[in-house]
C-alpha cells in the first residue's frame, strides 16, 4: 500500500545543470496552423493595468436598472420560474413524470458539470466523440450558453478569482455571483482567457452553430415528447421535466459561483473565496469541493475522498470503464497533501500564538551559584536542568505534597524531577518551564539540554524566517570564509 502511494507522487526533478541556463530558449510560438493564444502577449501587469485603464459600466441602481438589463438572459432567468409555477398550478404531477424530471435534471446537469466544466473548461480528461456529442446535447438542455462562451467565462473566473476581471466575482456579494451578473450587461469584459483549443474542436463548433435549435430541442421538446410517448403526459413533461427542471439546473449551477464561494472550509488554501461544503456538493451534483477545485482545477475530481458526494466524478470514472473517457487527470497526492498540511499548520499556529509561553533563555538573568543560594533564603527557588524556578505560588498546589518541594529549595532537583522521585508528566514539565526566573551560571550541569525543552515546545511551529535567524546563516558565513582562506 505504502509503495503504491509513493508511486503516485512524482519523483523529484533532477537539479538543473549549469549548462541549462545557457541553452537556447525553447520557442513558445504556436505552430503555423494553430491560432495564436489570445493571452500570449499580454503585459506582465495585465490585471492591474486592465483594471486601471478600462472603465467599468456604471453601478446598477433602481434608476438605471431597466437600461442595463441583459435582454438575452434576463427573460430566460425570470420567465422560467414564473411559467413553471403557473404550469405546476394547472398540471398534476404524475410519479412517472417526477422520476423522469429528476433523471433529466441529472442528465442535463452532468452536461454542465462533466461536460462544460470538467471536460471543456478544464480539460481534466479526454472524451470520445460519442461522449462529447452526448455532453454537448444534454449541456444544451441546461440552457447556460454555448460551450465556448461558458468555458471562456469560467477560465476567466479561475484566472482572476475575486477580482473585477472575474465575471462572477464573489467579492461583489452572493446575489451578484449567483445570478445578478447575468441579469444585467457585464460591467466589464471578463479578463482575457485563451479558448483556442475549443475553437478547433468540431463538436464545440457544431454546438455553437446550432445552439438555438439545440436548446429548444433538448430543454423543451425532448422532455415533453418522452413522457408523452411513454405514458401520455405531454403537459406534465413540459412543465416538470422541461421548465421547472431547467429552473433547478440553473440554480444548481449558479450555486457553484455563489454558495461554493461563501459556505464552508478552506482546507487547501484560504487566500481566495472558494470553499468546500457537503451542502454545496449536494445541490451541485458534486461541485461543492470548490476549495480543492480552485487549487487543482485540472483534476477530474472535486471530492478526493471516496465517501464525499461527487456524482460527476463517478460518472466520468464509469465512462472510463466503458472506454468513453481516457486520460483522467489526478493531481499528485504529495502536492495535494502539502496544501492540506499548510492549512492545518496555520490553524495550529493560531492556537500556539494564543498560549502563553515560558521566557526565552536570552530573557532570563544569569545567576551565580552563590546568588542562587542567597536568594533562595528569601523565596522558594529550585534548580532543575540549569534553570532556576520560583515555586512561590505552587508549593501548596504540588500534587506530591509541599514537603517534596520545600526540601529542594536552594538545591538542584533535576534528578528527583526527572524520575528520581517521580517521572513527571508533560503537564508538569510545561508548568515548570513557566516558573523559570533565571539560568544558573555555568550552563546545564547535568548535560540535560534536551530535557530543558518543555514537551509543548519540542514540536513548535516556526515560520521560515524564524528558523533561518537561529544559526543557519552564520554557518554559511563561516563556510564561505573557510573557502576564501
Ligand atoms: Zn469558483
Ligand atoms: Zn472550474
């Protein structure tokens, strides 16, 4: 098992040889028959530059709302629920139609999640032509724009997450990221994102060309005709499997942009808004592990644990078994775990910073043996592992009884403390370190350096700059001097 796990991690790359820096640069120009990626020559400060030099449309107010309406998506998004509700009032729901509507919800939803999203926007696996046609068709039934338009916006969303170049920027609030961005004209052009790969895909082009006929066929005709032919319920099919199902698919996908950027945990990176949550997964056919997804967008999975709800991943895996999908991409587990570890350490560091720690060695006064003896007359000082401790507030609290402490005042209790009389627990070691008031001149007489570190500090979380300041740089210096000499 462990060897299997190790194999999944990539071997470390060999170090660069000195000659590689002088090697001829590899040309990044595309081949002649390829269209040049649109983002090949953008300036290095593209995001900042674009935000500063291009003006957004004015903010939406009640006064300008009607002028700013997006006349393609506004009617689709508002009329669908209205027609659906009116229809449901007049048409009785039959159980056969209900089951078919649920099935058709998953089919058209998968067109978006497994097709538009994971296949075309992220290229997380390769699909055979029959599977691509199937996904392009059912995806059209979700009425969310063509594959090309959708993927272009989604690639901008990933590249410019949480900025104004992200078409559904989550920082503009839940309403905006859920649906607001489609009700009005885009306030800005989304940031540049290359879709030249999709421009070359003939199935993507075919869907784009016939998009209007395909949405009418897949969103309304098919879900009306099937219940009509099989159990004679054309009206129910239209209302429940057509219109209301479409409304559910819409809001299910929209939740990926709203809910998944708002609700839940950030186990991989908390720099941006994407979050992981099972509720989001349940309403989005498995797209709810969005913190993972934004970290590893080329991974065909959203949920990495077997028990997490990700039917889109299961669908792709089944397609692979059937020979319809290949090259399912998985990010190296070793790198995924690094992200998780970083976030876990960050949380632990916060806990660590909330606690009070013993004084540092350098903050403590160095006391001679004579001074220690003298001061022990005035307060209960006890020497352990080279540190002088003040037991003032603890003598009565000592679980073993005060007499064991009193007899050690002005003496070295190292042996007794470390198992000679009682082998003290972690808690005792930690508490003892809090009572340090000085260091005995001459260091740790018992050679108990290791013991002088309380258990709670042996695995302390340190930032990289805290580590390097200790002695790393001075060693490097002396090595250099040695070489010069
Ligand atoms: Zn997102
Ligand atoms: Zn995505």
